[in-house]
C-alpha cells in the first residue's frame, strides 16, 4: 500500500504540472503560458512507475501462486496472498511462515517468504535450504486447502508433491526432482531428531512403501 501511495503522489505531481498549463489558477485569467517541463514530467513519471512496480509484481506473483495452489488442491478453490511487513505485524498467525483457511481456501504467506520463493524460482540450481523450504510451504498450505488438517499427513502429502509443484512453476524436471528430494532427505528427515515444535510435522510412515505413501505417478520419491 505504501508503494502505491508514493506512486500516486508522483502521478499527482505530473497531473499538477500539466494542469497548470491548461487551467488558469484561482485569481488569474489565463493558465501558465510557459512551456510544459517535459523533463520534469518524464522524471516524475518514471518515479511513479518505479514505485508502482513492486505491488504490481507481487500481485502478478500472487495470481501465479494461486493458479499453482489450485492445481495442487485439486477440486478445492485456493487463493494466495503475500503479506507485506505491515500485514505480518498484524496477522494473528504471524509466527507461522504461512497458514491456510480450509473453509475459504485462502493461503497467506508471511513476509518475506514470497520473495524467498521468487528467489528459488529464479535460480533453482543454486537454491539454499530456506528457498527450497519456501516451495514446500506453498505445497503444504495447498494440502490444507485440499482438506487435510493433520499436520503430519499434510506435510507428507506436500513432500510427495513438491516435485510436481516445482515443475508446475517452471522449474526444469531434473532440478525439480533434485530440490524436492533435497527437502525430503534433508529438512524433512531432520525433524525426526529435532522433535519439539517440529515433531507434529514428521511421520516415520512418510516414506516410499510406508502407510502414508500415496503411490503418485509423479511422486517426489519416484513411484513410477
């Protein structure tokens, strides 16, 4: 919102510059007869566009994530929102990097995790653990929208679909499989030893051939 307000301010400066050459100010018979300052208008216009770009970019990315989440959630409707830093401050679930409302299908991603996911998509071959985790976060919340409430089952469903999710977002097949497996073999399996708050998101049955294996044709761990 702040970016848009600043952008609108620069738009107003452009409007004011043009208007004063077309409309006489109060107390005068004629408008300003001097030439319109095209350089000033160009600079203000560029600044207006520059400040409008971040919210437009995030709006476009939200739509992209919403399409992905809808595919992952199958027959359920999803809608993704990227929280700004101000949104996160006032979010009652601000301690979670993301959360979903099963009833409405709304998925909220906390600041700055949408940017982290953008980074993953821009260089999946160089993605770090946090960037790979941002992919799983979207898949995980999509599984909640799909109808699952149990965290261990939700996370296992996400683990098996991270490869699918990455490919849907344009990551090359080999890298999509690689990063999805890295998350499962690394961050996911570490939860077993970490315990604590991580324990509800782990299940020993989340493995090929175990109880939570859905035998997907495009599963991360390759049930083909």
